[in-house]
């Protein structure tokens, strides 16, 4: 007998470059709404939108995301500029946006509706901040600071 889940499909999308507690919090909040389907941005998409390559390659980011407890399904995003094509393929009931994702919720709702997609769009309001390093950019900055400190220490020892 085939069992079809009556739970909603909740889509979360992002780069997920360096996994941190904020990512886990977003996924756990999405799981409160239904089965979580994660779309991991392609390297080319990140480069086009952010002007830089991700640190971790897309296949590795996908593998890590697939291993997270509340992730039911995970896929790489599609190549190209039509970011809603993947939504048409996955057919989620809900899209959950992170608090710092650069999407205009109303504009996204209008674009979804214009394609005949009935998808609820919700934004997680609060950033997860119990720890100092709850964003990939903060982690990268910390690594750069420590790298500079280490370089200075080595240079001081040589002097």
C-alpha cells in the first residue's frame, strides 16, 4: 500500500554554504509546518546573485543538507535565471523565507499567482542569535581575523 503524506510540503531555499545554527533553526521552524523540502542554490546562481563563488561546492552542500534531521527531501536548484521553475517542479504548499533572505514577499506571491501556483509564503521573523557565529559571513570573517592573527604571530616569531 502506498502511503501519501497529508502533511504540507514546505520549501526552504538558500546557499547553505557553511552550515550553522541559524540554518538548523530555519529548517526546524519549517518542519513545524510540514515536510521540509530544501533547494540548495547552484554555484553558478550564487556567483550570479552574490558576485562570489560559494566556499563549499554545491554537491557537498547538498550532501550536508540531506543529512540534517528535519529535511525530508533536498535538491540542487536549477541553472538559469528563472528561480520559480523549481517551485513549479516541487509544488510546495508553503515557501518559508529566512529572516535575512532578499525576497520581497508580496512580489514573490504575485509572481507565484501569475503562474497559477497556489503557494503560501511565510517569513521566519526572528534571526537565531543565541550564538555569536550564526551566519556564514560571520564565520568567514572570524576565520579571516584568526588567519591574520596567526600570520602576525608567525611573523613576530621570525623577527
